[in-house]
C-alpha cells in the first residue's frame, strides 16, 4: 500500500537529531537541514505526535501527494540501508563546492550551526575552508568521524594525525567553480584526459560516483598513488599563487606564461625537497601536468592564502632546501602583499 507524504516523511525523520526540509531536485530528493530541538530516541506515540505536528505546520498532510520515486516506503531501518546504498551523502558547507556536490543525488546539506546525525550513514563530504575543520571534527559524533571525507587543498597530514584521522577518505579536487551556481570546470587537460581529480579511502568510490553524476571525473586510487599526487597539487597551488603574487600577476595563467622559467624553477625545487623529506618518487611529467592544468583554470586569481596549510610546509623546510620559494615569500612580505606575518 502506498504511503502518504506525511507518513513517508515521518519515517524519514525517525532517526535524525535535526529537522528535515524536503526540496525536489529532478528525479532525486535534496534534503537541506535547519537546526531544531534535538529529538529523543524514543519511537513512542509522543515522539510520533510531535513529528506529525511539525510536518503538518509545514503543509504536509495525510492527503498530500507522495514523495518522488527515490523516497523509501519501508521501515526506518530499511530506509537508512536503502539511502546508503543509493548514494546518500551528507555535505557540510553551502559554498561553491558544497552547493555543487549537493545539486545531484540524495543529499543532507549542513550549514553553519547544523549538527551531524549520530545515527546517520554514508560519507560526510567536508566542503569548507580549512580553518573550519577543527570545530567540525570536534563536534562530530565519535562514531561518525570515520565517515568524514576531506576535500580541502593543502597539507592536511599534521592536522589529520592530531585527530587520529589519517586513514580517512581524502580527495584532490582538480576543478573550479567560478561562482555559486555556475557550472564547474573539470580538471581534464591535454596531458591528463582522464582528469586529475583523485580520491582514496573508504568513501572514495562514493565521491567518484557523486562527481560522475555531475559529469566530473574522479580517479579512485590507493594511498601509494595518492600521496605524490597530493604533494603535486600542493606544489601547484603554492607555486603559481606565490609567483603570481610576487610578480603582481592577475591570474595563474599570467604567472605561468609571463614567468615560465621562475615557475619551473620553483616547481623543480619543491619536488626535490618533498622527495628528500618524504621519500616520495613523483611520476615523470610533473611540470607538464601542472602547466596543462593551469591552462584549464588560467583565469583563477593569484593570492598567497591559508599559509599554514600551503606554503608553510615548504617554508619550514628551510632556505637550504627551498631558497627560491622562501625568497619569494620574503619578497611578498616586504612588498606588503601578504595578509599575515611570516614566522
């Protein structure tokens, strides 16, 4: 027997700690969360009555039309299992990347002030700035921390190790979203037609599937392959942003075209330094890969940002290992081009 919308929504909310607002998204259902009073675990009549009243206030009645075909009509436990297998993702952050990731498929979108459901399942995609990670991890229910998927740029190892999360899923997003709601530019280049975006860990395939639904490529790789790729992207963002800032370029494309020799010198220097420090061997063609990606996102503006997550890794290796890189940082500091003071 087909359940009414109200009955279905009551089932869907039976295990959550925050209220649901259903928003139709083509054939899928995107669900956005707003923080409300925490619901108790009891499944008794009092709890059911409160949920029913909450939904009726929002226009859902026994006579409402059924939910879309992707909604479950089974018990709450079956709903959780079905959602997980059908690609349910929690996305934290409603900015450009978060909005992109939540625009297709079943999604729980969490914004500032919302909480992660301790009884939920599936990957939790963290589409936030790096400086928000500490509070997100600390406020995440302990049983859900293994589901956190880190999408941030930069060197995360020190932070992840401090939180006991080095084995969590990570991703390198080689894509650009110029503005909220604008179509993403994929990191498909003349050198890497398969795309440069990569992910590793338990939820890597789920992330790849989500990006695939958005017509974006994502390679699922092991940690041995992921690690040099991670440092390669760190080198890209640390080099092009730094050279562009030091030389007053308007974009990474200009930095690459007008200061090619300098860019290549910095990249070579940083590859050598990382190889020595981490014992990593980079696949041949690093410069060609990074230059080709720069061509794809050539209009991206330059700026030395999130220093502690990006350039500081190389700065801390010292002038003996990274003389050109560190010299450019000091040049920027002396020219008043940094929004922070060097250590």
